């Protein structure tokens, strides 16, 4: 029984929830709120004795309190409404909607990936274009400048059969890569070479990190003793420098998504520069270089080999699985950010593998790997095998499965050694298989006595991916062109994963009430797949002829994008003076309509959504877009004012870019930059909030309340350009009465 089930059982029986979690990672299993009992949602059968098809909105009385407060605010009276109308209408709770949404979006990603690889000849013909897309998703398009490596050997040691050099190089100025170079004790002519990429292995003692290269040094020993030159490099997180892979995983650095940053890109670039270093060595044959690594190092092997065709043979060991495994089966929680590209093009991992075709590629894994499950590995393998087969190179793709868990085992590595010998030492004897023991103390492999002060390894996330820095246009023609470029980039990247436009289903009525001439109507709007979002329509001074059973939208409507439980909504309800028809709209995952789960579980949900090409905020923007479409469908002449605060103000700002009918925005405490939210994938590679504000002002009146000083500067400078036409931008400050 998992933790959620234990908690449910304990609560049903009047016991307290356990105060500690099991050590092992578990798949995300959100709970749904049914009455006062928390039941495991994933899965739950209708035959369960505690199952009730009850809306979580009314499992607590918060919505009823909201309705009551609202009627009081507008001078009306509300009676008690039963939960049954909501229960009958809202068949899926937010958690159930989410589960179905993730399944459907994963299936859509799989179908899109399969369609991309369906015509293998066409895929191969545009392989370089696809390679560039991968580079873009890793933050490597355009490629950084290949600056001098400044390779420096800081020490050497010799053990039987092997010479080891301790060295560092700079993949870009200040981005130090600490490494060990393993060479045969005697070299006769140019040798084949291996770039060995390390997985997560903490090698710390007394607060000093010796680098994960020390944990994997036995691989370098084997390769050197068998005639290879092997460069083993540290990662930016567990190397001698302690940078971070855990930005979104642990530290809430969601701005990584907005910038299009992933540490996988840094690791890939460090590996590519490692190839440059190997090719500079006289004892290396530049045409016989392979790449391998295990776990995280297996992932980096994929990325380096997919991006750089100088790699002639690749063995990623326990470094890949399918998107379905991560998202639907819950393995996202077992992997940090260094494993993933920023998936704006909605790739599955077979597309990554196909970039290596037709070069020799061996997928190696164990049969009981808990974080790279065999079913996901086989999914990637069979889809990749079809590509190799249709290219006539089926013999260059291999699969090696050995028994065991996720561990660096000798049987798992034997296949990698054999594969490299087969393709980098053709005609030579079979691999000399012998124990690859760890023979060198980690202290002896350390490169730096003292870390350099000019290092940027620990801060590389702030500078690795260049962000857009748009300049004020010099002419109206330039301004119009800029707007088209920005809109195109947003649609092709940040919002590419949005569904194709389709007809909207009519909103479903939930509650209708009329008191003292005021009409209140509550509805659910289907915005995407299984997702339904609530909205309230308040019509003051409603004519008696206006039927409460029919939703009529006036010509002048205010739409407030709110969070049911936010202080903003509560305060507004207390003081509302509704002069015209007003819609209160709640995008997904807010307030009583939020997904349930621990902070850790919800974090990995956000990461899973990003792997599908979305962000929570881009989904909320889609919801708002559909809300406006719904209102305009009901009244094509309606002129809408959107009002929102804080992060939701940033979302509302984008709505007029994608639909007509929004004539005014009233935005309170609009964020200054997308680093602070809303989070849209790669948006800062295109523009930031000041540029979006200027673009929206071309067609929409803007009211900025309590905004940061200078937020509208770009818009006002653009407004001064001859022939540029903009709507009014009004800035005002409303002081808190408590001050």
C-alpha cells in the first residue's frame, strides 16, 4: 500500500497520517477531495465503497460562501444551494481531468513523433534541420563561439599500463571543465578515443568535491589498457565545481523554462568541446572517436552524439526512456533537469535516437532499472530500429539488456567495450574482459588545488542561453515587421503545443439565480480535452424577460480572471460595485480547482507538463483564450475588458494577441519580466513583457495599476516613432489603505 493509500485508510479509520515518507521514489499519485475523506485517485474504481461523484468545488463550502458573498456585495440574497447541480455537471474532478489530460497529451506527442519518423527518407533528408531543432531545445542555437580551450594539465600519475593526466579546459571563457585523460602506457600510432560522460556520483569528503569523474575512473582504466585514449569529464553539478542540475527539480527556478535553459545543454557543450580537445592530441585518430557514459552520462552521450557527427560510435548506458514513462508512469520525479531538452517541438525520445542514424549505436540497459524502465527503453529501441532498417543499416543498431537494477555493473559495461572494439578497432581481437576495479584514490584525481575565482560554472544558468534584447524600432515598417516576427515565434515555440483550433462546445449550466433584478449564472466551459473550467456571469439590472436558463452576453462586458481563494477575489467581492455585465473566470489549477498533492509531487507535475511542450501558464492562457472565444461566439459584437492581477495579469496581457474582441486590459501589479512569470517555454528568447505590452497596445487600450516604474518605457518610445499608432496607456497607483 502506497503513502496515499495509507493516508486514506488512516483517515477513514480516524487515525492520523504517517509523519514520514518512504525513502524510495514513488510515482505521483494525487488525491481527490471527496467529502471530508482523502481517497487515492490513481486509480479509484466506482465500486469503491467511499466513491461518490462529487465535485471538489462543493466538497468544502468555499464556493457557496463565495456565491453568498457575491450576492451580498451586489445587494442580493442567496439561499442555500445543494451540491447536486455541480456534481451532476462536473463529472471529473480537477485531478481526474489532469490525469486524463496527461494521457491524451502524451498520446498526441507520440502520434506527432511517429508521423515525423514515418517517412524515413524524408527524415534523413532533413536530419540537419532536425539536429538544429535539438540544439535549439538545448539552448545551443546558434552555437556558442568556440573560444580557445586553454587546456592545462595540472598533474600526472602512472599506474600499471596507464598514464593519467589531470587537466581542465574552458568550453567557453570561465566555464571550466575538470577532466582526467587516460592513455595507454605505450602508444604505437594514433589510437581510437573515447569521450566518457559521467553520471551522478557524489565524490565528496570533508566538504571537498573531487568530481564524479573519480567515481567512474575505472572505465578510463579499462579503455586505456585496451588501446584507447579516454577523456573522462566532470559534470557541472557533481564535479569539482558544485553548480546545479536541480533548478526546477528542487529550487523553484521556473525561469529556466522561460529562458529555454537546461543543464543538459551545458553538459552537451562541454562534451562537444571535449571532442575538440581529443582531436587536438597527436596520439588520437580523429576519425575514430566514440562516446559513452552511464545514467546521466548516458543522457549526455545521446545529446553529444546527436549533435556532433564526429562521434563514430555511441553506447548510451541507462540513459533514455520514453516520454510516456516519464509523464504517465511517473518517472519524472526520479530525474533532474539535466536529462531533458526544453521540448517546444514535442519530441519523443526516438527522434533523438534517429539523429544518430546511421552511425553505430548500442542501447544498453538492465532489465530491472527503476528509473529507466525496460518498457520505455524498448519503445525507443523499436522505433529507432525501424529508422536504421529503412536506411539499410540495421546491423549498426544494437540492444544489450543485462540482469540487474540501475547500477554500474560489470556485465552491463562489457557490451559497451565490445561495441567500441567492433566499430573503432575493426579487425582487432575481441575485448579483453577483466574486472574494472577502482584502483586510484579519488584525492589523486583532483585537478584544482584551489578553484579559480573567474569561474562561471556555478552561475552558468544565468548566461548560457542568450535572451532577446529587442531595440526600439526606427520606423513603423520595422515595428510592423517586428510584431509579425514575434507572433510567429511565439506560435512556433512557446505555444506550439496548443491544440489545433476547433469549435467550442457550449458552456454547461450549473447554477442560475435571480434576486432583486440581479442575475447570476454559473457555468462550466470545456477548454481542452477533459478540462472544464468554471465561470460566473453577473448581470446587474437584468430585465425580467432575460431567461436565467439562457446565457446572453451584453455588448460591453468585463472579464475578471481570478483565483477563487486569492485575496484579490475576496476583497473584490466585499466592495464590488457591478455597473455592467461581469464575468469571473478561473483558469486551471487555481484555488478550489487546484490539483492536489505534495509540493514535491506538484513540482514534478509541472516538469511533466513542460516535457509535453506546455507550461501551466501557457495552459492557463489557452483557457483564457477559449473563454474569450466563448463570449464572442455568444455575441460577436461584444467588446471585452480583461482585468487581472499579478501573474494572471501577465497571462491576460497575451490574450489579445490571439483573438479579437478584447478592447481594454486592466492589469494590476503586472510582472516586469517573464523570469518572474508567467512562465512560457523559451519566451525570453523572443521577447519579454515590455515588448508584449507595446505589441498589445497597438490594438488594445491599457490600464496599468501599481506597475513597476518604467515598465511601459519600450511602448512609449515605440509610440514616438513616426506613423506608429497605439491605443492609450494609462498608468495609475492605488495605495493600500493599510499603509
